[in-house]
C-alpha cells in the first residue's frame, strides 16, 4: 500500500484531495497546523500529524515512512498578510518539505503550485506550460512566492533528482469549501438585485478535476514537468451569468470600467501604506481583476487523462453544497 503525506489537508483543495485518496485506497497521513480547523476532514479515517512546515524537525517527522508526498499547503489569502508570512510558508515551507523528501528518498513528490507562475493569455491563445512568468509586476506576494518555490522544486529535480511533478491549478470551484476560499466569488454573486462585476476573466476548474489530476500525476506525471489543471475560460460576466441561470436569480449586471477599478486599487494601496492596515482592494487585486487570466489544460488532458467538467456542473455542485450547509 502506498502511504501518502498531504500537507495543507484542511484547506479547500487538501480536504477534497484527502477524501479522494482515502476513497481510492491510499494510506493517508495529513500534516496540519496545531490550531487548524479540521471540520472539513474530521470524518476521513487518516493519520493526523500536527506540525509547522516552517519547522524542519516537524517536517522530517511528517515525511518519515511515506513514499509519496503531496505538498498542497500554502497561504493563498490576498489580504492582511505580510510578505514575510507568505515567504515563511510558501517558500521556506516548500524548501523544508523538499529537503525532507530527498533525505527520506520518497518515490514521488507532487508540488501544488498555481497557474499564475505561467503567463496568462487570451481565449484564442491561452497560456500554457511554455508561457514564461509575466506577473512579477503585479506585485502579488502570493504569486511571487509560489513562483520562487516552483523554481526551487525544478532546481532540485535537476541537481538532486527529486522525483517531482508540478501541478498548476487555475481558479477552483466546488463543494467542501469550508472557509470559504474561492467560494467567496460564488457567494458574492448570490442574492443581489444589482451585481457589479470586474472587466477581466479567469479559467475555472472543478475541484474534483484538480484532485483527479493530482492523483493521476502520481503514476503518469513526468518528472520535472509542469501540468496546468485548467478547465474553462470565462469572463466574469459569463461566469456570473451562468451562476444566475443555475440559481434562477434575475439581476442587473453592471461592468466596472477598468480605469475606475484600478484607481480604487491605487487609493487602497495608498491607504495601506499610510495606515499599515490591509485593504480588500489594492492595486494588485484591482490589476488581477482586470486581467484576462486564461489558460489551457490540454497537456493534462493528454498526459494525465483529466476530463474537465463543464463550469455549470461545477457551479451546480458548489451551490448545492453551500445551500445544504447554510452559507446562503
């Protein structure tokens, strides 16, 4: 039996992934923080290891005895987080997990990165695994630290034969979003008579498709390769229109002009610097909301055999879960 360590197992992706690994018969150990909320995984029979991924000793203990490591832990929140916190978890934590995996000689290391370590494209020419990193100027501590961590993993593949595969999910939607994380966008679109939406767009992917891609990467992923787990490209207007159709809500939809959104972002950044407090809208978040953040998942379809679920089906399942759990 393969024993798998999953870091960040109490998060949106981690909880769904842990559930899927158990369903498939893997022996699962999860590594989570001492004070982590485990409500989303409390019903999954797995070994729980409490530790801090920035602590090398904790990480060595967590990896010991596992032949597969799936590193999904990261800080993804966009507000109220210092660069040092992002760096501690997203980069230093990854470095510790890699070093422990090398010393324990694991058979496979799956690093869960993000699509934004590759440059996005248009709907006609979406970003792919060969697209260079273009978002450094967005000044996102999350994106920058994930890019640095990804580069470190690739360096270790080259220099120390780390048996690593990198997966790069886009914007995930689906059930079991306890916090919620990406589900905030879904919930934002509900219960409003007037909906203001940004001018850009994203690639949306069903959370279960991401789990399928990660599991399939264990056996089929090529060492040192990156795989975009990318479903369907939609503008925000298209996304919210689909949401309205499924929720059977009728509303007035108003597009926020890009220059107004970016102006608000500039003012938010100035406020942050003057007060030392984070703002929900700063220039980084405004810039990303105006971006055509489009990708293709063709490589993962061909090599990892992922079959991407239509966005409407993913939204329908997410809405059912949110409603059953009294989120709206």
